[in-house]
């Protein structure tokens, strides 16, 4: 029904996936901030 060993074996791979998502979101946020400083909004 519930295989605890399989869950524990898959945790590192899930961790890498979550880390990859976090890095991708951080890169997008940094790109938006940098582009906002290079091309400021005109008022």
C-alpha cells in the first residue's frame, strides 16, 4: 500500500527538482530587477 523505502529513495531526486525550480524562479526575478534598472519606467 505505502512503500516508505521507495519514498525515502526518491526524496533526493525530488529535492533536486525543487532546487531547480527555485533557481529558475530566482533567475527570472533577478532578470526582471536588472531590466528594470537598465530601462526605468518613463513617467
